């Protein structure tokens, strides 16, 4: 077992990192991470963080908590060893906030996977503080896995859905790579709105043309064209939708294997996810990949 590691110290080639605390949410994240490690032929690092609420003087209580943490980590790592084939499983035990450790591991990881909530989560619908912090501050893509329990392995899995809004090469690069790994089609979604029309009394109402809709289709085609050429085996479907971005992406998510969205990496301590990304993660039921530009 890996010993406790100082915060901010990266592990060389952790591969796919998954936060694990023994909860149902963590089990689902672990299930996703195991599949991802197999698809990528990558190691998987199972990370568990613990903190003692006792003072420095109560060493017996602290030792007991550490042993319990070691058991939780062993359970997650053993599940990964028993349920994967040819995947190197690494253990990472950390004393301190889980969000700090996962962000530190993201410096060299290919992907970080977290459950939507942990053991302390009260409301199942809302993304937890650890998942939100990691999705905001991580230096690699983060997958937030929704729901509880093991992932359903559907006979006919749904597509990878990518939100496209301009300057989205980082989103499409990740989405096409995932679609190619999994042998799935990709649905590129672009939300657009009619321009606001204003008129005064006595003026005839403006007749809206379909020009904005055509422009949305053209923008979507231009965005995916180089990725179609790079991944010719991935079937690409274009889905321009009129309306708010949140509604368009949420409407395309039912049945999807994954929804991929972009975000700007937070700077400083008080960064937060964008006005669309966080409510989107709260609204949908499929795993959401947050890819920072």
C-alpha cells in the first residue's frame, strides 16, 4: 500500500484516478473507472483520503481511523483487481481533504473519475463538494458519474454526446477519443437562439427566417469536420437545437453513455464551474465529462 503522501505531490503515471470512499456513489465511479482503464490499456489508481477529527494527543483513535481507511482502500483496490483483466491497480492513501489529493493526482493523470456524492452527501440530486471542487480545479478531464450502485451494462449502449459552442477542439478531441475507444457514435449538439426582435406600435411584426438555424448547422459541420477526418470509423450525428444551452444538452443526454462539456479552468481558491456546467451535471443522469481548455 502506498504510504500517506504530502498534498500537491503528484504520482508518476497514475493513469485513470478514481476517488473511492466505499459509498454507493464511489462504487459506481469505480465501475466506470475500471472500464475506462481497460479501454485505455491504462493503470488505475484507487485513491482514498481520510482525516482525523481528534486532537494530536488521541493517538489510539487516530490509529484506529487510519486502519479503517486502509481497509476501505484495500476493498476498492481489490474490487479493481478482481473485476479487470490486465489492468495495473495502484493504491493511494492520503491523510487530508480528498479534493486536494485528487487535484494533485490530476497533474499527471489521464483522467479523474469521481462519484456525484460521497458518504457525507445528503441530497442525491445535487453534486457534492468534492466532485464540484475536482471538476473545477483538476488539470485533466474529470468524469462525474451520476447515480448509485453499479453501472448498468446495456446491451446497446448509447452514444457519446458532445456540447459544441465554439472553440471546442478540447471537447471534441476527448469526445471522439472516447467514442472511438468504445465503438460508439458521437452526437454533436449545438444550441442556438433566434436573435431578439424589437418593434414598436404600428410596425409589422418581423418575420423570422431560418438563417440562424442554417448558420448553426454550418458552424457545427465546421467544428466536427477535422475530427471526422481523424476518426473515420466514428459515426457522427449533428444535432443543432434551438433554445438555451442547458436545455439542449440535457435534452440530448437521456440514454447517452457520456455527456462531454467544456469548462474554463478556475484560477485561485474560489473558482467555480460555469453557469451551464454545474446545473447540467445536477440535471442529467448520465456520466458527465468536464474537459478544461
